[in-house]
DNA sequence: TATTAAATAT
DNA sequence: GATATTTAAT
């Protein structure tokens, strides 16, 4: 007859303990946002439970008798697996990392490897939550978790722009019109190209690559002339790495295969040399 | 596994 | 806007 009362007392006691712990970590709210959230959830759940005096489902969520462990060792893993809860890093700097499809895919692959034949609950990790060995540090919930909407949003990565030869041609033309790669700025280039679908960022990225290529060509050229002048007596380093007739030598075109698998042909930086003579920094 | 184009962050 | 870093394709 006292069973219910006893249970209620235990729950209340536990709520008090939780609230006490909550107070303790409230000072470190920024460092432990998730702990706080978990505590809040647990407390409100427990409170509801004491009110309604329903069968405590909480044991599925948190063990009342044992403290929560953040780390677990091999032996304890099985037991710990039963108490799963989802932890998303929200305010952590790591949350800046995008939740790319690949990451989700990789995580699921890890999951599959680890729990192949078990009753398998997906345990998605937010980026950076694995140990160096790839083992999980924190455990996920007992339902199949979905990243919260804001993380799903982050998962969307812009589709790759393919720089077709024509597009590159436009780009180089624009550069020439605008005074060369050293002076032209992405916004002007884009406007000059009059390619509606292009964004400044895309142009910027392409320009960066273009400039890098020029720089690389320059330094190769310098090294070559040093060798020609007979000053390079040192180790066979860079210059011996490729034969002089290679097509990506400063005089020749550098093929930049387009990464898109389908329709895009080769793009190339072959005009880099032309433009080089025009640039003035 | 290394290279690198393109995207994204700083 | 420039540069550094990350992602993803090959």
C-alpha cells in the first residue's frame, strides 16, 4: 500500500538531486549547455511523473540508481548502451562544421560496422564527436535521431560549379579587359562576364586558383632559368621532378579536368600565361 | 592515397 | 577582397 508513496518520495528526492546539480552547473552554462538541457528535460519529466504517478518510463531515459557516465569502457559498454540519449553540440565551435551528407554517410557506416546484427539504434554523432579511434564518446538516443533542422540546413552544400572552357574563356577575357588577374576583382569580373548564374564567390574561388597557377608557373619558370644559368648545383629537387617537355611547364597549357562527371569538358588554365604578361600588381 | 577544383571559413 | 582551410572528385 505504501509502494506508490515510496516511489513518489524517491522521485521527489531524485528531482531535488537533479535540481541541485543543475544549480551547480548553471555557472558553466556555456561550457555545458547539453548537460543543462538534459537535466532540465529529466527534471520536467520526473515532475510530470510524480504528478501523474504513472509507471516510470524514465528508466528508459536515465538510470535512477546509477550515475551517468560520459566515458565508458569496454566492459561497461553493453550496459551503457541501454541508456542512450541524444546529444547535439549546439553552441560548441565544432557545430560550425557542416553536417555534410558524407559525414552522415560515414557515421552511418561506422554505425553499421559497429552494430551490424544488433537491434541497432542509429547513433549519429555530430562532427568532431568521435575519439581518434573513431569510437563514440557520447551516446545517442533510443529513437532514430535526425539532426535538428538547423543542422540539416547546414548539410546542404552548394552544387559544384563546373568551369567549362567557354566560361573560363569569358573569365580570362574579363580579366584582360579589367587589367589582368592582379588587379581585377571578383565582382567586376563577374559583371564583365555577364553570366547570370555566376556568383561572386565562384568567381572569387576561380580567381584564387588562377592566381595560384600563375604564381606556380612563375616559380617554375624562375627555377628553370636558374638551372639554365647553371646556378642550380644543389639536389635534384623540383627541376628534376618533371621533364622539360611536360605540358604543364610554364610554356604549355595546364589541363584542369572538370570534376563534374557528366557533361563538362575540360576547363583549362592555358590562358594563364597570356594573362600573366598583362598583369601588374 | 595523392592531387586538386571548388566551396566555404577566416 | 585576399587568403586559408575543408570538402569532394578523381
